[in-house]
């Protein structure tokens, strides 16, 4: 296929996605019904210049990470996602590997939940998408290298001098409840994706780099995610008490982590302040 086929396809899919479905404000006067280039760039976590070069056929070898981010931003279904990979000269993700793809229906749900802090994690607890309020409340994951946007690496001290949450997040249940559940999830992911190098590499790194992880792994730790209350020590608004829930999407093997507060509570007012102080309209990821 010619190099500009990728660009033409991106433009077609960008034109068909309405800003409202992408969670963006819709201006009264707008020349195009679809997304602008800068809007797609923001949603995918890319520079506008790079999106322009892709659409003009001047950038012809995007990475798998870039293609995955574009597929999520454009809310492509599985067939469209695979076609985009092929146009970029890449093999589509194998069915035997952990998927970072968010199905269109789930993406629309996440968009409509964007007024609360939420993060979307893959089966190996890799953070793949988050709402603007998630970034405002616990720190922007975009400032963390993609390889370190993993809850296992963050919880067990495997990340390279950075953590997934910039501000301290303390559970009322204590750290081991979450850690047992995360280790249990990772054991299940290993069983479902035995040939996935990201999963096997993560387990190997955790066994070698964390005595705490190795102890839980050797003990056959089993845990389930339950509702939790957490205190987030934010540097601007101070401590914020939130209810934490984990919603699972079995068909896509995703976990949606949400932080909520009672309406009208002091903690809700703090989150509202963060929303107003850092107004970003789109859900981001990449």
C-alpha cells in the first residue's frame, strides 16, 4: 500500500468522530463535524506536527505504541484497529497477548465518566488511559515514562526513580490488601497470556526486584478488589478522602479504577477546585 493510504485513513476516521463522543466541548460554530488535528493529537498524547506528518504521508513508520494510542483516540473497533496496524507496516496485536485496546463502547462510557478521576488499566495493570481529573488529583501520568505506567512496578518499587502517583495515596485497609489483589491478578494474567513478553518480563522483574512481591507470589496470594477508602495528600488542596472502586470489563480484560466523593462534601469541593483549576476537556492516554 502507498504511504499516503495511512494518512487518508486517519483523516477519514478523524472526520467521522464527533467531538461530543470524544468528550470534547462543541463550539456553536464549527467548520468540521469531526475532530480537528490538534484534538486528535491531544487525545492520543502526540504532537500536532506528528499527526500532520502522518496524515500527509511524511511520517510512514509510527511505532506500535503510537498506533495503539491513535486507535484508542479514534475509538476504533478491533477490525479497524488491526487495519491501522497493517497500514503502518506493523503486525496487529496477537490474540494471545495482553491488549491495550479500549473498545468504542467502553471508550464512550469512559468519556461520559470523565467528570470523575478514573484510570483504565490493562490485564497486567498497565495504565493505558486516564481522565483529566485523575491527572489533577494524583499527578499526570504523561510525565511518567510509558514503561513505568504500571501499578505493579509502582507498588513494588520497580519503576526507574518515578512512581505512578505523584502524590501519596494511602488506603484505609493497609497496603497488603491491594498488593495481594494485584499479585493475584498478575497470576491470572500469566495463565491467560503465558506467551506475552510484557507479562513474563514484569513477573521476572518483580520477583528479582522486590522481596515483598516474591513473598506474596510464593505464598500463592489470592485477593479480590473490594471497595476502599483512600486519602490522597495533594500539595495544593491538602488531603482528599475518596472512595475507590475497581470496575472490570471482562470481554476487553480491562480494569477501570474510579475515585469518587459524596456530593457536597468538603472532599468533593476540593476535587471541583482541581477540575476548574486544570480544565482539560479530553480523556487522554498513550
